[in-house]
């Protein structure tokens, strides 16, 4: 089991830190255990780290997603109340046509709904509704996308945030 964890972690680091073509980066993540719905239709930027070291956690990514440079997707989390420090594991699900802006951190086991836009530098600690725009630390919904005939015609930004 330990050698499998090592292999997964090694592949994820390789995919993250080597300046590779997108296809190769996606393929290395697949070998590590990330599930891509359609690997040919996902862009994973340079410096993206998908932490999938354990056998009990999973990361699934839908079609037509763009994951910006420097993003971190974690699958082990600190149990805030525990002494000594204890970690628990979880899974992250990312739907179709999700855009994740550069340097986002996914810090909890969440679902990011299809069509969502995550602004650059966001910290994701809760589920992200489909077709919403979230931003900030922690990320909050600031807009809903309206898709008409396959085209994003309007993004309503909530000025009250
Ligand atoms: C989220 C994003 C798509 C919004 O773009 P937009 O719809 O054109 O929105 P605007 O730029 O008009 O900004 C709307 C408001 O959100 C704020 N805002 C935009 N991006 C923000 C971010 N990442 N974090 C916090 N606030 C942000 C703006 O300051 C503005 O606030 P205001 O209304 O108080 O002035 C864009 O800002 C973003 O984060 N893009 C990601 C860029 C990136 O990662 N590129 C690499 C791709 S691989």
C-alpha cells in the first residue's frame, strides 16, 4: 500500500513541477489516479498540484475544464479540533465546463458544480453551485451565469458581497 502511495505522490509531483505539454500532464495525473471524464478535453496548467496520495481518496474532473496554473487540490485535511494534529481524507468532484482561476486552493472535500467559474486566488471550503461565479478567501458566490444557446450572455455580479 505504501509503495502505491509513493508512486501516486511521485507522479503528481512530476506532473506539477515539470514543464510538460498539457496532454502529458493530464496523462501523468491519470496514472496517479485522477479520474478525467474525457482527458482529451481538459486543460491542467503548469504548477497544478492534485494531492491524491491515498488510496481512499479520489479526484474526478469532468469535460472541458480549465484548471489554472498554481492551483492546489487537496484530498487530506486537518481535523481542526484534534490534538495531536489529525488528518482526514476526502474526495473532490469537479463537474463539466468548470473554470478554476490561477492559484486557487481547494481545501476541503467539495463538489464544484458544472459550469462554475472560480476566480483566481480563491480558497474553496464549501461546495460550489453549478453555473455560479465564486471568489475570495473563503470563496463566496458573487454571481450566477446565464447560458443561452450555449453562450454565456450574462454574469450578474452581486455588489453586496
Ligand atoms: C473571476 C473572473 C473571471 C471575473 O471576471 P469578470 O466577469 O470580467 O469580472 P470583473 O473583472 O468585471 O470583476 C468583477 C468584480 O469582481 C472582482 N474580482 C475579479 N476577479 C477577482 C478575484 N480573482 N478575486 C477577488 N475579486 C475579484 C473585481 O475587482 C470586480 O469588483 P468590483 O465590482 O467591486 O469592482 C476573473 O476576474 C478571474 O479571476 N479570472 C481568472 C484569471 C486566471 O486565472 N487566468 C489564468 C487562466 S489559466
